[in-house]
C-alpha cells in the first residue's frame, strides 16, 4: 500500500542518503557493464552459439566440458594430411608441413588463451554476478522493505495525530 501510494504521489517517501544513492547507482552500473563484458567476452572466445549453450549446460550440470579441436588445429591436421598425400619431399608437401605445424602451434596457443581467459577473467566476473551482486540485491530489497515499513508507520502516526488534534478541537 505504501509503495503504491508513493508511486501515485499520495504518500511521503523517506529519501536515502545522497552518498548511499550514488553507491547504489554505481553498483547498478557495475552490474550492467559486467554482464555486457562477460557476454561479449564469451562470444569472442566461442563465436558458435550452440557450443556456448553446450558449455553452459555442462557447467550447470557440474560436468567437464569436452575439449574441442580449434579451427587452427583442424586446419593444421588437413594440411599435414594433404602434405602426406602429396609427398613430404615435394615443395608443396614441405610447405604444407611447415605451415601445418605453425597452425597447430597457433591452435594450441588459442586453446590455452581461451582456457586462461576463462579462468582468470570470466570466473571473477561470474563470481561477482553470482555472489556479490546477489548479496547487494538482497540487502537492497531488505532496505527497501524496511523503508516502506518506516514510511507506513510515519503515515499512520501522522493520521493518528491528525485525528487526535481533530478530536481535541471538537471537544
């Protein structure tokens, strides 16, 4: 009732401290940007949406995500197989072996980067959203409910004083 009356402009609202309001605004801003950065980093690290969904499901089921061959490693495998078909002694075969080995190393470096970014960058962001932010939200709801209770009590007290003053005037 208090919340509805406040929204309709029929009840007084106790204002929170300006510094506290700015902290709440900063917390909201931090949460929004953290979510955007987390999602976009996930897209960068794994552009395939179905693979991201699969990884999410494995994570929620507390299962180990099966390792995938990166595109660089797959290209390296194709180059090596092609070099063996053409013959490792031919100029084209030698070139494919060299480039294939470089691609294999690049693919392994990409896999290490994705793993490292996930552990060292995404995990702290998720911890903030799933831990600290939930605590902030819960405490904010409690504060809001307490403020509404206080304002409702103030309104009742004001009405009681007005009724008492009216009764004193009528006698």
